[in-house]
C-alpha cells in the first residue's frame, strides 16, 4: 500500500507545530502565572527562556544520536517529552517545577527542529524536497496562530465570568491544552515508517527498499535506492569534516555569513515579540483583553507572510527577500521605538477611583502627576503598590494612565512580524542548507543552530529586565539599531544562492 510523502511530512513536522504552540502560549501564561508566583524580572525571563536554553544542547546531540538509533525512535521520544512537559507545566506548584517542566519541552523542540527536516528530506525525491521541508516552517507558524487563538479564547471565557476558569487556573489550562496535540503527534508517529536512508546506512537494504516502494512506487524506488547507495559509498570514502575545519581559510567566509544571519535572526528580537506578545501589547495601554486579541492578529500575519515567502523564494531569490525584509524590520522597530518614546503617563483622580484590585488610597499622591518615561511611571507604581500587585494589575493601570498612539506601535509590530516572516524566518534555513559543502553541511548547520539558539535564549532572558530598566522605547531602539547594522552587512556580504547547484555554489563560495 502506497503512503503519501506529503502526509508523512505533515505528521513528522507536527513537532514544529508544537514548538510554535509552546512559544506562543507562554505570552498569555505569564500574564497570570508571573504575578501568582511573584516572579521578578530575572525569574520571569528564565521561565520563558529556559526551553531555548535546553534546546541548544538538544540541537547539538540530536543528529548524532539519531544516526545511531534512527530518526523514528527520536521522534517518538520528542512527542512523549512534549506531552509530559505540557502536563507537568499545567500542574506546576512552584517556580522551579514550572521552568524544569518547560526545559523538558525545550529538549523536545530542540531535537524536533533538527530531526524532522532531516527525516523529511530522507523520504523525499529531489523534485519534492523543497516543498516537503517547507511544511515544517508552515507548521511552526500555524502553531503560533493556534496558541494565540487558544490564549484569546480562554481569556474571553475567564473574563466573561461564571466559568470553570479562575485567576489561579486559567494559565494552567493554557499550558495543559498542548498535551492534546502532543498525544496525537505521538500516536500518529507509530504509523510513520523508518527513514529509508538510515536503513540503507545500517545495511538494512531490503527494509529500505520496501519503504521506498511504499513511498514512491517500484520504478522511482529503484532509482532512489541506487542514488542512496552511491551517496553512502561516497560518504564512506570521504573523511568527515571536523569542527576545527569550519573556520579554516577555505570555509571562513561562508561560516561567517551563516553566523551573521543566524545571530541577526534572533538579535532583532523576534522571540521577545512572540514570547512576550501579550505583555508588549499591554504596554500600549489597550488593556489585557485587547492585548490577547492582538496576539491572534500578530500570529495570523505570520502565517500569511510565511506562505508568501514559500511562493517567492525560488522566483525572486534569497538576497532580495532578505534585504527587503531586514530593511523593513529596521523601519518597523524604529517606528515602535518612536511611538513608545512619545508616550506620557498620568493617573487622574477619576482613573484611580476606577481601578479594581488595588488599594487606591496609596495612589492619591500621584493623582495628576505626568510621567514622561514608562520606567519612571512603573517604578513609582511598584514603589506604592508592591511588585506583585502592580504586575497583577499592570494592564488596567496602563490602560488608564497612558497617552500614546497605540496604532503606530501595533502597525510597527505587525510590520516587523510580516517582514521577518518572508525574510529572516524561512530564508535563513534555506540558505544554510545551500551554503555549505555536503561533507561539512550537518556540522556547520548544527553549529550555526547552536549559536542561533544561544542568541534567542539571551534575548528572551534579558527582555523583562530591559523593559523594566531601559524602557519600551530604548528596548525597541536597540533591536532596530541591530537591524540597521545587519542590513548594511547583508548588502556588503550576502551572496545569492538562487538557481545554482550545490556544486556551483561550492566552487564560487569556498575559497581554495
């Protein structure tokens, strides 16, 4: 019975969907869990960023372990870890239990980002490989969309009153929902065959040929079988690349290009926006409910422009998409910085009286006082109310106090997301797969992936501290400045890889 490779690619890349879901859901979770556990900026940053920290090491080890035991067993472990992580996170009784449970999920998505594309490429023919592998990126952004939609729905049920949700349980439901797709992922993986290329590499030729026939039919299976065996024989004859070789004179240029785009992708703040989206929207004063709804719009924008990138990347080219996208990212982030910089903060006596859940008498001394800086305003509020009370009521306090052009900031954030979704998001991984010679490709991509995850971890961990100590305007200005510098570096150094064979690129880019 023939199995559709598109179906298998979709099932395997559900690990990407779960990664996107986990990354998106946490922005709503921390709106409620942060105040409940009384987390400071450092603890908040660690809960959010701890999965990325764990993912770094999973990315380094997953490929090598899967070479030994196979892709399918690692995928099953990934799905199991996702499910257990979701359940333990939902039942977390302490800050420590919460971040440890999330680190287990981080191990899962770090491995998934490496193993799923590897498996998909190994079941694909050359003609279909690009489309099939791109399903992984699409699943990631669909996971983001599902998470923000789930957050918004649960928040609406909670705020409507008379429901099973309370302030203490709403964030647990947000985290626990992830267990459902994780369990489905685990069950569907039992129907996924082993990688034919891995079977050939272990001299299990008959099993590998049987899987190829199941996927492609007899005629194509014979051709693929011959090509795989020829490739494996060639790899045996070639010496494997060592990590010291990555920065040899011959490879130095393309390694620096890879590291440039790997660092730039995360240092412009994409995961700060995603992981703290609800909190960022609250900073504009639109209120908690509108902040959750804006997250849905943000994730929908990501889906739309990721699909745009899938259609344009082979027509327009990698370099134009990257330059236009990074230029747009810089403009969008600086627009956000300008919008926040123009904000002022003032609580009138009427505003203070309208606040619920706080001792309004403690705020009488600041009635009518105008604050030009969000840092000064929030510091004063924490001084008067206490950190935990302020964190719990930040959305309503800012909604009453702030005077700014919230639409300008929203447009800037959506512009950033759109530009990222058709440039740095998908194009980086495509270019990494094309820049490096076959002998060194896996090692090079793993190294860049590790640096990319390390950068992501640092950005996520530091962002709450930045908002509290540098303010909204300066935080976005820093991200925008990084994008400006990156734009000019890409103009100077980024090559075009569209329409060239891997052999042509190796001849052009690898310095002999």
